C-alpha cells in the first residue's frame, strides 16, 4: 500500500493538544496488530490513521492496515474497552456500507460502536492525505485545546460538534466547489 505521510502530521496535530505522557504514538514497526489491540484498552480515545480496507462480502473482515498485517473488525469484537470514549478512524471508507444494502450499517464505524466506543469519527469515502491532518488538528483543538471551548457542551467534550466545526473550517478554507475534501467526514454515536 502507498505511504501516508499525512499520518505523521496528524500525530503532530494531536501532540499540540495532548501532553506526550498521555499518548502512545505507534508508527511504522511499532504499529503491529497485537500492540494496537493491547493499547486500545488503555485509552479513552483511539486514533487510527492508516489505510482502511472494506470487505463487502464479509464485513467483519474489513480491516485497518498496520505494519505487520490487517487489524480485522472481528478481532476487535472480543475486546473489553471500559474506558472507550471516542474512536477517530482517519482512513478511507471507514463509514461506507454496501450500496446493495442501503439500510444496513455494516462498516468500520459501526464495528467500533459495537465494541463500545460511544462516539466515532469516520469517513464515507477516500480522504486526502493533506486534509486529514487539518481536520484532526481542528477536532482535537476543540475537544482538548481548552476546557469549555467550542467543542464542549455544558463542560463536556462533544466530538460531533468538534467535527462539525473542523469540517466547517476546512470547507471555508478549500471552498464549496472542492466538496470532495470536506464532505467525507462523519460522526456516529453520541
């Protein structure tokens, strides 16, 4: 799969909002299937910036491409995630279902909701490597940048509102005509 240099920029955007001691940043050979699964249970927020692979014939075989292989949705189903709050799926087509089953929500985002994340930010189709870091930076700045800021509602972080504001900012920057850059980002859950 082609490299995604924007993923490192996403990590830098997150690091602007969260102190390094509260982050486990897994890149390259550190981003293995076993390590990612182990680390997911340690954090309230998981941010997966990688390639997403959708399997329409067997949705539980949809996956995230990691260093040593694919992290399948079916492998995540057995996790116990007591601290889960938000999953950010910064990968292509993480909220795309099967067009033959328009009333079924079988995709990466639905899988993350199913394993216990009450809020999921995902994408309906492919995203650009340049725009993903911009959206990431805006979302985390609104969620974590200042307590009580625009991404907060009654003192509690609101990932849906933070994404809305991030997409609005990107839309203003690239313009309405370049909608393929800002439309793919969606929020599921509470």
